[in-house]
C-alpha cells in the first residue's frame, strides 16, 4: 500500500481561491498580432509545507485580442500570492488561468523560474492558445 503524501489536501482550494480582480483596457489595435512581454522579477509566495518564502521570476508573453492587462491591478493581484502556501506548478497554472479569464488573449505563455531550494531549481512553463 502506497504511503499517503504529507501534502495531501494542501492544494485542493487553489482553483477556487478568490484573488483580486485583474483589470484590462481596450486594445486599440485588435486587428494586429503583437506580443506584450512582462517580467516580474520579485514574485513571492510561500512553501505550503514549511511556510518559508519562495521567490521566482515570472515572465508573461501574450498576444492581446480586444483587451490588454492593466499593470497596477496585475501588481495587486500578484501581491495576493505573497502569503499563499502554493506549489510552484500551481502558481503558474492559477496565474495564467486568471490572466486568460481577464484578458482573453489570442495566445499566452507564462514561465516561472523559482529560486533553488535544497539544491533544486524549478522552472514551470504553461502555454495557452485560443485557436
């Protein structure tokens, strides 16, 4: 019989976790494909088991459709993660889910490069396409 993970149930609420709204503004060039790249070099969250801080560089690249992300609200949204116990994999998936829900881009890619902990560095990448 397999031993139950000590992480069992610690992330069950992540998909439903209510985060601050991400605001958008109208893309005045919706007929064009262009990329918007954002680097978030000071992202922080918390290890769900130890409670210690995790640090990462998040890089978002997206092709807007009818709307673009408003940066101040994105900053406030990302600050909500500062005290959240969350796995690296769930950070990237939840953040991109929320961005896609807010801005409805044509394409998006989110890469999270998390600082090494215990000699292991983690990079998580997720792509989205509306096509």
